[in-house]
C-alpha cells in the first residue's frame, strides 16, 4: 500500500511514524537523539525504513528545530551543534524517491493544532497562535491554514520581545535572555529561566510563584494578541502542561486586562500533548504540494 512518513527531529529525541492517506498512524518508533551527525542521520534513516516496511512511501513531512530553509529542505537546528547545513530533503528524496517537506518544529506543531481546532467544529478559528513553553519559548502563527512567514521566509520568534515583568519571589539578577537581548518573555517563563530565577524546576513552584510566572506570561500574550489579533492562542510544552490552569488563569486575566483595542482571544492548553510536532510532520506529509 501507499503510505506517508512523518519525522519529528528533536534535540533530545527522534519520533518517526508511518501513516495512511487519512493521517492514521500505522506504525511509530522513537529513540534518543545521538550527538554525532552521521550516527543521527543513519538512525533516522533506519527508523524510517523500520516503520515503512515494504510499503511505498508517497511523501515525507518533517519537523526540526530552526533555523532551516523550508524551500530547499536544508536544516541547521540550533540545539544540535553538529547539524549544520544538512540537506534533509535531498537525502530522503534519494533514499525513498519522494518529496520531503520540512518546517520549524513550532510551525509544524501550530499546523497540527490548527487541524485539531478546525476539524468538525461549528465555529472555526481562522487565526491560531501556538506558543510552546519548554526549555525555551517559541511558536507558530497559522493564518487560514497557512504558516505565517516574515520577511524572506523568516520564522518569527514569539518568545523574544520585551515585557513589563514583575518579580517578587525569584531573583531578577539572573535575568538575561539566551538570545542576547534583555527582558524577553523567554527569559522569564521558559523552563531554563524558571530554574535560573527560582532555583528549582517548574514542577516545584509554589502557588505564588506560578502566579508570578502567569503574570509575566500574560504580559507576553498581551503583546502577541494585540499585534496579531489571533482567534485563539494554544499553549503547549512542559511548563504549560505542568502549570495547567494555575498558570493559564492568571495569564488570561493579565492579557485580558491589557487588551483594549482588539478582542481577547481564547487561551487554551494543547490537546495534542507531546505529539504536536509529530502530528505537524504528518500534516506536512499529507499537505498537497
Ligand atoms: Zn530573547
């Protein structure tokens, strides 16, 4: 039979799935990401063959950390230091004789969230902003089913804008962003930021500390909402799942209080969990080209 492959190329793990034409997962596998580039590519290829079996692969979708060139399918994920200028689309086209489409993992995840938010719903969001809060903060904006791109195809960075932050419980002396700028949303609410500011992982935060993270997140959501005017904001990533409603309640309140000129979007947790990027890769494999 004819099948499609989906690759989630993460900095810590690979997930590979074979799906049918309706996107139903037939077989899937996962493995830790090797540090070495050659080992990583060989493993990815063998995982793809494992789930493909003897079926004919029609198309492949992939999600990977940015930066990458979605037009040529060349990837250089920042958090995999040996992966620079890897011609992913060309390698898989040679191996499987079919096209591969790759997008930044958070854009792929946003596509999957959009598909989930619009399937079978009477009122469908037309503009969906996906924000993942894990080690860092990133996201993707979907407009009428398409990934929004910046100048010359640039991937916008929704975690790196200054916010009017508040901090009574953590230690603000540690406040600086991995991107080199100051006062970025990411430097206040990401998993690494929480560890640096509060001296413990997100899962050990007290109610008052969650409240503070929620306040800072709300300031960031307000910035994004007033500029993009999305229908809905979907939050994913370990910190968002860990905080749950404790985090969302305060964030929603702060965002709503600060929005005067555009309607407040719904703010909800991802329903796809840790499979969002893989689901996004499935959407990319199945997308008409
Ligand atoms: Zn930054």
